[in-house]
C-alpha cells in the first residue's frame, strides 16, 4: 500500500513537471508581450511590472503581421480541407479492404523528411512559375497533412464496427453510400481530430513558407523570424506577434475540444 502511494506521488510530480515545461514558456511569452525590450532582457523584471500595449499597437499598425496571419489562415484551411477530402475516403478504403501494403506506404510517407525534397520541389515549382504563390504553399503543406490524416483515420475506421455498414448495404445502399451515410458520420470525431492536428501543423510550418513564399504570401512563422536581425531583436514585438499567432490555434482547439477528446480516445481498440 505504501509503495502504491509513493508511485502515485511520483507520478503526480512527473505530470506536474511536464505540464510546467509546456505552460511556463507560454506564460513567459504572454508576459513579455506586455513588456518593453529593456524589461524583457532585464533578469530583475519578473511577472510584476507595469504592462504596456505599445508592442501590440506597433505590430497591428505595421500590417505585415495581420497579412501573414491571413496568409497562414488561407493556406492552413485550404490545405487541411483538401487533405481531408483526399485522405478520409482513402483511409476508409485502406481500413475496410485491409490494404496493409498501402498502410506501409503511408508510414514511409510519414518517415521521409520533407527537407530532402525541397531542392527537386523548388526546381519543379520554379519551372511551373508557382514559387511565391498560394498554390505551392498549399501543395507543400498537403505533403505533410495527407499522410497525417490518413494515418490517424486508418486506425479510426478499423475501430468502427463493420456490421453497421454491412447492414446498410443489405438495406440497399451502395459501398459509397454506406461510407457516406454510415461510416463518415461515425468518424466525425476522428476526422475533426486529424483535421485540427493537420491545421496546427500547417499553421506552424516554417520551412516550406521560408523557401516557397514571397513578401505577399509569407505566413506567420516567417514574419516572426523577421523580428530577429543581425544587430538586434525586437523581443517585445516578437512576443506580441507570437501571442497573436497563437490565438487562431487556441480558438480551433477550444471549438473542437469535444471532438478532440473523443477522437484521441476512439479507435484505440478495434471492435
């Protein structure tokens, strides 16, 4: 009994340490957004200081941050939507028709580092005149989103009872009809979870935007990078812009929280 209490205490301490490791950087970022650059770099200034909104005023007045947030939203929403349209039916087919080799190919696509494809991609996109456009950003982000959604949804569909679809087909539905009317609604939590994760991955992607975008299509991560220069760093503006950048992701996570919890727990066991 005593050993169980000790293990429970150690588990609680470990969870607390991990949570603090995630939360403290966010708290520091939020606090730094309301400090001057002098206060940010002064180790004597902690969480008790006179807050200022100058960083947010400067960031919003510049217009570059808002434009990059708009670009991130366009690329993230479109790439996630197109990826879901492609990956969800494909995942259902793989899960229902036991295409295990296809599942292995999906794993390979997840393992291949995207950076290894940047040079041939850039050459092909440059030849097609797409570099600097939304199209190239959306396509490159889909390279990450499609395998991610596909990998999550294969396990989710395998966890759904196939008897419901068989009963629907007995009642006269086609194979596609059973997928559209039975499997797809049941997979809504998994689809939402996979889509949110894909959107967050797209929103945070820095490498593709740095290589393929220009001044008119650069996304938020690239704009954040622009606050850092060789001579100095605008820490206050950087933290204010980073705080604004987290708002859409937080909104998406809060709105999809119900489905996120269900989607992350469902499909873990088959049957």
